[in-house]
C-alpha cells in the first residue's frame, strides 16, 4: 500500500495574503487520517499567520526568518524551501497556497525546484489514489478544465468554491501543534529598487466590506472620479474590470476578475459592468451584488440581488448628493 | 539588445464557445477567431518601445500558433519584427506550464543570438492562469519580474523596470538576462501597425518550427474540458424602479447599511 500524500499549506506573512481560513479548512478535510502541515512564513517585521483550530490534527511550523524584510518571491523562495525541508515535507506531497500573485509565484518556483508539477489556480482539488485531480478555469472563466498529475510533488493555489471569509471552526476542531522554527538560509541580495509613492488613498480591495466597481460602461475618467467620491463617502474600496485597467481609468492593483483580484465583500456595488464570466470569476458567490446598468438585459442582473436600470450620468450625481446629505 | 517576446494569442471572447466542447473544438475556436490578449499586446508594445528608444534593439517573437496559417502571424510580423518563429501550440499546451517552460528554455538556450530580455504576458493564452512566465524563468534560472509595467534600457546594460508589487509600484534596476511577466496597463496599449507594413506582412509565409524536447516531461494530463456555468443568483434580482431621484434615494439607503438590514 502506498504512503498517503502529505498535505502542506504554505502561507506567506499575514500582511501579504488574503484570509487563509477557507483554504485551511479545505486542506484539513483533505488531510483527514493524516497530519496537515502548515508552513507559516514570517519575520520580525512581517508576522506569520497565527495558528488556529482546524478540523484535523495539524503541525503548524512558525517560520520566522530574522533577516526577511522584503516580501517578494525571490526572497521567500529559499525560506519556503528550508521550511519544506525542516518540516520533512518534500516527498510525495501536495503543497497548497492561497491564490494571489505572490503565493502563486512561490508555489510555481518551489514546484520547479523540486521537479514537481504546478496545477494552477484551482477551484476544486481531490486525491484519487496516487493522482491529484485539479479543476480550474480557462478561457476567461468560460471553461472548466480538469487536470491530473501523478507527480510525486504537486503544488496548487486553491480557492475552495465555498470560500467564506469567516469560517467557523467545527466542534471537532483541534488546536494545531505549534512548532516555532528559525530558518537560517541565506537570502538573495536585495535588488536595487525604489518605491514609487502612491497617490491612491482609497482602502485596498483586500478584506473590504464594501467594494464599488466600475466597468467599460463608465466611459472614462469622469465616471470613475464620481465613483471614487462615492466610494470615499461610503468608506468603500474601489475596483474596475480589465478593460478599465487597459484604458488607464483604474490602476492594475484594483483590477477585479479572472486576471485580477478576487474580492469577497459583503456588498459589491457595480456600475457599468456587464457581468462577463471573466469579471464575475473575481467576485465571491457570497457577495451581495447591487448593480447599475443602462441595459436591462445585461448579464449582471442575473447574478445581482438588487438592480437599477439607469444611465450613470444621471444616477451617480444624485446618489452622491444623497450620500452627502445622509452623512452631513 | 536582443528582446524575445513569447506570444500565445487567445480565442476572441466575443464569440460563443462551441457546444459540445472538446479540446479539438477549442483549438478550432482559437484558429477561427484569433486575438492577441491584453497581456500579449502589452508584452509586444514594451518590446516596440525599447526599439523606439534604441533602434539597434532586435525583436524576435516566438508564437504559439494554431497552424502555419495562423492569422496572428502576419499581424505580429506587421510590427516589423526581426524574426517571427511559430510553434504548434497543440503539441505544447500551456496548461502544463512546467513542460512548456522547459521547452521554451531549451529553445532559448539553443538560439544563435541569445536573448537579453524575455517578455511574456502575465497570462499565457486561454489555458494559462499565470504560471507560464514564472515557470519559464525558473526553467531558465533567470530572475523574474512579475507585473511588469514598463522597461527601459538603463546604464551599463542594466534594465530599469517598473512593476506593480502588491499595492505599491516600484522601480527595479537589474542586469540582463531577465524574464518579465508583463501586465496590462494604459501606457502599454498596442499601437497600430503602418499600412505599408501590414501589406508587406500579408505577403510573408510562415512555417512551424520543431521545438526541442529539452528535459520537458509532461507530468500533467488533461482529463476533461467542460463549459463552465455562468454564476447566477438563486433569487431573482429585485429591481429598483421609479425616477432617478427615487432610485438614488433607495440606493443610498441600501449602500449606507451595506446590506445589513435589507
């Protein structure tokens, strides 16, 4: 009988990833009968994700590297590899990371270093005997692709389909065995870099309760200036679809969708967004969508809970006025 | 400087996908309705800007083609690309990013004029969700700059690269060779080719090159492709009717409570 595949979750510092709760719950379910290993990377200036109760026995390796200051894949890679080694986690394993540019790059590079497979940004993952079966989106979210790998080492980024930001541990939760470790691997030299001061003062998309999003229908900067004022009045974050980033109305850090950020707000207020699968792939199914579009037949209304058919040029100034009156 | 741009192309998303869906039908879709993705376009535009700044810059393109008659090949050539190479995309699918990356690396290493800079869109076609550029950099053992927005040729042959890193932007100065995963950005919208170059490119004929095997061993296999169901709400959308003032008032009330009481 073959040895069961080890399930390992790799977490970057807490300030560099979305809430990993859904991933941890799903990974623990996958590791039932075995021990889940969680590698939480951090440093003195970037706290690792804190241990939490899980529905399976788990070892939680707190990997604080004393000299880790810059959080990018180049710096994290050697720490990840040492963490894997210290945890005895390199053979016959499935490494899972939360989705995101940083974690995905780390997972790809760890897989490349260990001669394994990277299965992509998955919506479903399962073990089938020696195989890892992964389901992920392709063709802008219009196609679901099932990939299989029997590779000894597999890595994947995983956003479980039922992701919720506040997953409550079940009654059968176990506190993990916490194992503090101090990686000593030498980090690569820091690159010559200059940070460009941002003028963007709107809250980030990550963990926002309310997100205001604009699409191609906003037609230009003027519409986004109004959306920005509305977002500020509501204390909301602001995002846009891929075409709005292409057009330069929104920075790429605020792109929502298959190719951008995944958002999980309580309410997603969209204006001028038609509701393509590519865009909606970046919005949690738990989010309540309130949509404004001039086209009553727009696909966004089949996903939205509340809809308004209106021209944004007419509606948004009055909406802003109402918000100002209410908060005056 | 030698710049290599690796392009994939996508099936134009304006066209409905075939039903029933098969791998062959998807390839046919890409062949019939080809388009450069926003990320492909941004990568190509960055290379053209480098040539604008230094006419000595040589640009080569390696294209994942549906066939030698792929309509994207003359389109790409119309930007006065020094060399356009095409490989059969079907033989090297992007969903096995590690195998594809090793193939790229072996081909790049075997080139007569080694590339100083490899530019790829941050997603490589319809089958990739962003892993091909990082896998290519790993296979080449070159540094990767993800979310690249701008590249300039700096002093001492170093490259100045502006990239998005989390919520901030930074400028890096790095020596070549390097792989950049280029993101979409307003400044990187692909220019239109000159009509005379379009006409010249139409007269060109292309052939597919055999890619080296390198050490590429496919460890991933495709089991199935199915049409994804569009996300829908379980409840019918409640429309706010009335004149604009009424709609604005109702919306404001709803948004102020962020849906808590509705």
